[in-house]
């Protein structure tokens, strides 16, 4: 079983509202090489949760908690 992560999905402000984010997410979710991935996870800002919810993502991940250690 595999997990895949999506980091830093960004659309240039000049090109927002043209459906590019939807197209990019659709391509990523339906990519042939990701068919065996059990979980597709992403990091996003809270204001983007509704956008990603339209693609089936949820912030309900059970008891998993993100932890971070600053090294510099």
C-alpha cells in the first residue's frame, strides 16, 4: 500500500479563476501511475479546504497529527 502527497499547488494570481486548479487536481487524482495508491494526501491552507473537498479530500483523518521539528 502506498501513500502519495501533494505539496504546494499554486496557480499564478493572473491565471486564477480559469479552471486550472481543477484541471491540475483532476489530472493528479486520475493519473495512471497513482492507481495503486491507497491514500492521496495534501497540505493546504485552511481557506482552501472547501476547494479540495470538491475532489473528495477531508480534514477528518482520525487521530493522525502533523508534527514538525525546526532544524535551522
